[in-house]
């Protein structure tokens, strides 16, 4: 048993009184005995401070906490979830000097710590117990209610079978969680985005849409989305302390164990958020890195992912970061770079240098193969575009091949090359590349730059755009920015408006006319004739009146 909190200035007799409280026991069927309630109220009035006790299900007082006149800082109980659907087995009884109802902090603590019950005893005149407020958790329901709150009542009307009530609620809680079908292999997540104005809410919702798709690609089920408007992100928690408390409550309600922030977190932010929520916390970059770690199959790809992971983690290795420690395994911490994350900075730098040498060696081999193709004078056409725009499907349909393609972001990470024959015994090499994305992590761009070097030898770039995506303009700008960063802006390119089967034909036609583009549906070979004519015209004819 421990006494914690605001003990400064207390007299020895008052400390002795707190010690005597810790020796009391409460019958298991009672929330609190009238004698203990009276003692807490009387001593709280004498000290002018809130006093609270934690009581286990046997009726034993395990901890005594002392606060100030307005609140109590609860002791650290470690990780929230001890078992699926289980409560902590402790109830917290504390005093309120002004007989006020349970506060927001009280309800957050009830949820975050999974307490059996939260009780506030008002301190009346002369230190007698006054109004009492009681709350306990409820199983997930369609109504969305997470707590049952009772009060104000008096000490004599507290629930008369505490143990039976809590055990029945806990059993239903556990039954519902076990019965919930979770298809996502890596659990359930809440995602959050911060925007600075109401005008940014549309862009914020679209950004959350993309983050949802990224999570789905990583095998995570998004169960709730948070869009917060604030002048600027909170320097410590990004979304702010109050909103973070709301997220803790929602995580309990939705049975979510992962929080994904739609931004890049510093090591200190990641640790602060993880400490406050006791959830696994990752940012947008970590989510993308995780997808790459899952999808990399070749030795080359695995080396590049590991390099990107280590470069991302290096500046975060200095602090003792519990948030990083929670990433060993599972979403955000898997893949070829999944070594012990407490690896030292020196060892990390040595590993980065070693990986860079191996990647450079592989890059030399690719350069030799490209030179051989150039000597054979085989034209190269490269497919580029935003992730999940249909690039791999287009390659498969054009060349009758079976490159992996799926309706997921970053389904393709490896460069695939196929030959495509044209009339008169002419052929080209057509290559599929990794998809681009807005704000692509710099370390990933650097790591995959060697693979994207193949684009330098392309005679033509096919910029594939998902014409059905409402964010296509932003996506096109993101692709153009990356091409410019890679120094590829001078290579001719043809815009291919793909997935035309998902939009009104007139809309696709008008957009194609505005962009001087070609309309296709990569799933339908019949729609690719015009595209092939444009490619052929560029590669072999190059007539002055033909811009391609």
C-alpha cells in the first residue's frame, strides 16, 4: 500500500490518519462503507484537499492519493489493457470539496485505466458526506454510450451489490469484444488530422480518406476518424490534450489499440502521445514505411526499405522512447529493418553505410543492363503515377503479363519490365515503377532513387492518373513534383486518364481534351488502341505536327 500525491505541509498526525485509512477493509458487496466515506469526507475538509482511495474486489485498500482542492493526480498503473475485455479490478473513491459532479478528468481516468467504478463523495458542512456521484463503464453499444452515471445520490442509496454489478458488466464487455469479428490482421486504429481552418476541412477529409486507404493497405482496420480545427498543431500532442483525452475514450469504445497521426511526429511528440494515451502511436511516414516493409520482395527492395527505416529512426534513437519500444513487431515496426529499436546511434550509422554500399553495387548492375539495352537500341517507355492509379494493371493488359496488381496503395514496389511488340517487327520495353504519393518521405525517395534511375533512360513517360479520384489534380501535382526532384522533368510524357469506366464518359472526354491526354480503362484492352497509337507516334514517327 502506498500514499502518493500532494503530501507537502501535512502534519505527522494527518499523515498518521492517512496511514490508518489504508488499513481499513470494505465488504466486497459494498461500493464503500459508510464509516470509510465519513472518514474521507472529514479528513478532506480538515486538509482542504481531495483524498482518494483505490479498493480492489476483495475490499482491500491498495493505494491512497492526495490532491489539491480541485483534483488528484492518480499514480501510474502502467499499461491499460491487462486482458481482452477485462477491467482493472480497482474502484476509485475520492472526495469533491464543493460537492461537484464527476469531472471530465474523472471520466477520462475511468476509461483510460479501465477502473471498475469512479465515485465522487461531496464534502458537506462540518465534513459530513454530501452528494455522491457514481460512474462505471458500459459495453459497446449502438447508442455510443460508454459510461453509466448515477447521481447525485446519498451514501445510503449506493448500489447494494457492487461485485455482482461489475462482474456482470465486465462479462458482457468481454463477450462483445470476443465476438467482434476483426478482419484486419494488424488490429483496429483511430486516425487523426489537424487543419488550421474550416476551409481546410474538405482537404482534411480527403487526406483522412487517403490515410484510411494506407491503413487498409497495411492490414489495419480504421474504426474512427478525427478531424480537428485549431490555429496550429499542439507542439506536444499535435491534437491538443483535451482532444487526446477524447481519443482515449473513443479507443475504449471502439476497442482500438493504435493511433495514426496524419503528419510526421518528432520523437518527443510520439513519446508524449503514447504516454498519455497508452496506445501504440505511429505517424504517416511510419505507416508508409510499414507498407513498404510488407511488400518488398527482392533483395534490392528489402535493402532499400531497411535503409529508409534506419534513416527515419536514427534521430529518434537518442531518447528513451516508449513509443518506439512498442513498435517492435506489428504495424509500424516490422520488416527487414526490424532489429531491436534501442540500437545505438553508432551501430545504426554503421549499418546505414553498409546498406548504402550494397545498394550502390546493385545500382551499378542495373546501369550495365540499361547500357546493354541502349546498345540494342530498344526504346523504353516507363509508367509513372500516383499510387493505386492502375499502373500495374495497365502493364498487364498491354503485355498480357501477370505482374502483381491489387486495389491497394503501394501494391507495386519493384520495377517490372516487359517487352511490347508493335507492327513491322518493332518493340519497346515498358516498365512499371513504384507509385508516388504526396509528401513521400524523403528517406524513401532517396532509398528508391536508384530504382527510379531507370526512368532517366525512358524515351517516354506514361503518367497514369485515376480520373475517378476527386483528388486527381493534387495527385498529378505530387507526381510532377517528385519527377522534378528526380531531375526528370525534361522527359516527354503522355497523360493517361485511367479508370474511365468509373466516371461519366463526357467528363472523361472533356478532361482529356483539357490535358491533351488519352482516356483508358486498363481492365478493358479495347480502350487502349488510342494509347498505343500515341506511343508509336512518339517513338518512331515524331512528326512536327504531333506533340507526342
